[in-house]
């Protein structure tokens, strides 16, 4: 008994000497989203469906994008130990809601296979400037991504949104990810189940991704960022009912950010190039995850000859108090592990395209009629070529008179309340082969959309 009391007193003294105090404890609630109503005047029953080409996600603009809501609760605090500098700590979660079946709020029912979906893409702890140093660390699952083409919701080059951990020191970041896998075989190929003899559940092979990034700060706030990745998937065990070989991949990339002066502040130019090899040749469908392997494997079940090359140009010009221009261009060329230039068989027997090319350019103009009333105009040109198919092409124009309640002449001021009208024209191949959600219900040369939408981000 005396020994136990002595141990308790010792621990009490240790914690007393540490003098740990939690200060500046705060709770924040953020949210992002886009919701509204709309219809396609020339669609079947006026049914509203996105107009963009299949396989390109939001590339080509997202004025007609379906509803989604994200809610971001977070705790922030700074513990201080003795006379050391404080550490900034954040615990954040993100709850996302969206529907593949139109509306999901109000008096809509979502009790269907394509109804309301809840996701938890973020739940992590991050500590920055640990004890006043230049070191930071995080662990969990997070949206770890940087520059994006907002008008196409395209987080290019360094979107490392997955579960894992990382450390950083000044301008250098090291990360290890183990992306969650599911046997979907659609957006993320190279996910498949391995049934182990005697087990009641199937096991899914785990990918490991090691990432290194370093940014060089140049004169006039210019930045060059270098990216390197190594991916590995282990072979299945001898007990597995299906044998899969181990496989690897790697990524190299460079990105250049250059802010420059215009009549109004905030203008920039961004250009990047990224090459992924082997199982690191993702992504597709508007995603840029390098771990979302594209295409079919070779005869040995590997992706040795697979690759993907992507270049992105993105700029913003705040020309004056009346006009801003935001433009972009994306080129992607990808090939799977098979030697086929068209289709080949995936692990589960489904045929996949093994080669594709995406080319999309677009521009959004902001005309600031008043501080709170802006007119947005978008023009996009998109090309998709799958395998040996002819090119599917689309030209799309949007006009959106917009109320901006915060009253700022700024491309980033939110929330927006928009009246949106969009018209798209498809080439014959896209029309005849249903190369968009709209065309899958309406085999027409022209697609249209009219609606009222709101977009926000509040932190």
C-alpha cells in the first residue's frame, strides 16, 4: 500500500512540474457547399443532368453540378509548457453529404440505392510550430491539397487526400499514405478483394504511398515546388484463393507559382507538369489521385508499362475594378499496364479502356456591375478520347447573373446566389455514344440547363 502511494505521489510531482496549461481553447465551425434547383428545358421531362463529358468530372465547368454540403467542426488550442513557445494544435472533422439522385434536402426522399450519401473524408490532428520550432506533424485522414482550378473543382498536381501521417520542416514535407480501398472497380481501379482460405471475411490489399515535397521560395514571392512519390502494393499471401503479384509505381513533378501585379491585387499564374509510372498513373474522372491506378494490367497482373502525364495552366487576372478573368488548360495522356491501345480485361473480368486523352480549356469572366451584383460568364471546350475511339467533344457556355451579399469585387467573395443558364453543343460521336449524363437520357446535339444555385464557403 505504501509503495502504491509513493508511486502516485511521484506521478503527481512529475505532472505538477510539467505545468501543462491549455490556453486559447476554441471551437470553430466551417462549411462549404453548393445547392439549388434547375431543369433542362430540352431534356426528357425537363430532367436536369450535368452536361460535362463522361470521364472528366467537373472539368468543363460546374455551374450545373449536383448538390453537396460539407460541415467542418474543429477544435483549436495552444498548450504551453514552462517557458517554451506555444504549439498550435487542431482537431478537425469534415462531414460531407451529397446525392446521386438529384435533390436530397427539403421534403425529398433519399431511400434509394442512389440516394443520400454521407462521407467522412477528414478526421485528423495536426500540430504546427511544435514548441516554437519549424517542425509540424499530423495524423489521420484529411483533405491535404493545395492549388485548384476552382471553376472546375480540379485539385491538380499535389492532391494527397487520404489516410496517413506526415511531418514537415520549413518548406519540406514527408508523408506516408495508406489510401482506403474498396472493391468498386470504377473510379479507383486496382482495388480488389483477396479471399484468404478459412477466413469469414475478404481482405483488401493495402497500398502504401511515400511522398516527398519541397518548395523553393524565389524573389517576388515566386515559388517552385518539386514532388516525388513511391507506391507499393504487396503480393497476396500463399493462403489467398487468388494470387496477385507485388507491384510498384513512382511519380515526379514540378509546379511554378507566380503572383504578379495588376490594377487590382490577387493576380497569379500557375503551371505544372507531373508524370506517374506503374501503379502510380492515376487519376481519372476529374480526380487527380496518383494512387487511383488507371487501365488494365498486363498478362502478369502488373502495371510495369503504365504511365500518365498531366500538364496544367491556370491564371487569374484582376484587370480592374470592373473585370476579372480566370482561365485554365488541362492536358492528360494515360495508359494502363496492358499493351492494348483500346480495351482489356481487369482483374474481376470487366473490360476497361487502357488508354485515354483529356484536353480541356476554359475561362470565367467576372463583370462587376456593382459591389454586390456580378455577371459571370464561362466558356469551355472539352475533348475526351478513350482507347481507339474517335474524339468526343463539347463546347459549353454559361451565363450567371450573381448576387454577392458581402459586397466585394473579388472572384473569391462568397456566398453567391446565381441565376444560371448553360448551353452545350456535342459533336456527333459524343451524341451518338451518350458521352455525358445529359446524353444518357437525351441523345441530342444540344444540351441545356437553367436554374438558381448558391455556392458558399465559410470558415
